C-alpha cells in the first residue's frame, strides 16, 4: 500500500518523543534523522510492481515523508539477471515483468548522493486465492471479511484494500446556466454534479497467521467495519482486497508496526528502534533504512454492495447537514447576476401555467458533488 510505512513511521517517531501518561513538554529536537524508508512488493506474474522510497522529516515538520527522487532501483536474481525499475511517479519506482518463483532475488537501490542499499535475499511466495470476500450487517454496522486457506509455503498473510462508493450532494440539480444564451440548460453527462464517486486507501495493517487455525484455514477475518450512518453505503459501495503471502520475518516487521500504531505506543509495545526490515546500507556512512520489500504473487478480489442489501441504511454527511434549497425564485432577468459565478446553482424551474419564469437555487457547496469526489466513473465500476 502506497506510503503506508512512511505514514506509520512518522507517527512512531512522534510517539517516541511524546508518548507519556503525565502532561509533559519534551525537548524535541529539530534534527533531521533523515531515515530512508523503503516499501514495496514485487509481483512475479506480470502485474505492476512498485517500490516507494522516501525520507523521514524532522519531528516538527508538517510533512510525514519526503519522496526520494532520482534513485536507481534494480532487481537482481541469483543467476545474475537484472531488471531496472523506472520512476513512474515522484519517489515511486515501477516495473512489470515475469520472474521465476524458484529463484532468489535481491533489490538494489543507488541514491543520487552515492549511498547504496541492498535487500536481503527474497524467495517469492505464491498466495492462495481468496476463498471468500463477503459482508455481514449487525448493530455495529457492516463488517467486510475475508476467508482463505494457507499451506506449507504460505502461512502468513498481509491484506490491504481500496474502497470506492457513490454519494450524492445535499441538494441535487440537473441544470446549468449557459452564459452564451443567458438561459438555463440541462446538464450534459460530463457536466453532472448530482452523482459522484469517492475513494479511500487507508494505511491500516491487517495480518493473520494461518498456522494458528485448524487446516491453516482463516475464516471471516474482519478487514473493514463500516459504521452506521456512513455515506459509503448511501447507494453503492465497492471494495477490492489484495492478499499477499509473506514470510515470518516480513510478518514480524508488520506486526511491530501494527502494535505501535494500534496501541499508540503503549509501554509494552515493541520500540520503534526495533523496526528495521530487510533493507541494509552497503555504502560507508549510509543513512539508516527502515522498510520491508517482499516478492511473490498476490491474489485479489472485488465485491459490490448495494444499499438494498443492507437496508434500512440511514446516512449522514456532515458537509450537507444544513443544505436546503432557497425559497426565493431567481427570475429570468436575474440569471446572469445569480448564476454566472457558478456559486449558486439552479435546482428546479418555477412554472406558471406552461411558462418557466425562473428557478429556485442552492449554493454550489450543497449541490456540486465534485467538490468532495469525482463525477468520472471508475473503469472497474459495475452498475
């Protein structure tokens, strides 16, 4: 998951200096520890692989991470074959290719300042398929869960997910002011503002050790809890879950991060100083590195949930709590004054007999869903 390690490490560094039960103002240094943070998963079957490289910022910095640009990133097999990753985004290095799961690999990183890093040897692990991705509704909302079955090679699992859902604004409009004709028209499909999609990629750590269960079978492991009144189930919701089988070292790394982030740095949690991973500096005076890179074939599954499947489902969107359509009519002669700035949107026509004499209106904040999301349907979306 993108930048998850950087985000959590930033939190842990703050906790390291400031997590006390009694009120206390610690002397927090402005020194930049400049830790290299590396995160990624290398797919063996042609799927896109991404390595994210960043640096931690000083404790008082408002930024959680600083992308490391211009690095040289490569993967090398035990037979000497080498593959070069390209910087597809700032601090994100990508490659798509097929790799022999029977070989060992190491990831190398050369930074612009000459510092070099190398991962420990990685043995790809093939994840079993997700047997079930489902949901249950109860008094606490809707639980999204996953079930899978491990094997001798794949006993430790890490999941991440991305949510997408439809939402609607507080006041819906299908109309738009046309400055050329000085009139109000129906909106075209690309101008729609009454239905939008929103996404959530949350840096939550979800782990499970299948060996704890009979036949290595993990049943209904909770991934997400959608609370009552959430807008996510206002109309239609989708979640895609990615399952990765990892080794025990990787599992232990993420478990330390999970305990610190979930426990908010409790006194019995593993110390952030114990979090290192499998990336080591090979050059003299190289900055310390935190992070874990794994390799294998992941499995994924997507489901959709319609509101009818969890009805009744009342919802609440704070931004639209006080949204109402204005009672006054905007008459034709005032269209340009009221609508040309697009701060007010025509909602419904006011008709006398068979003649439209004006429109009732509402604010852009209450009517334009693109202020909170996008009106472009995701490519994967199924109606």
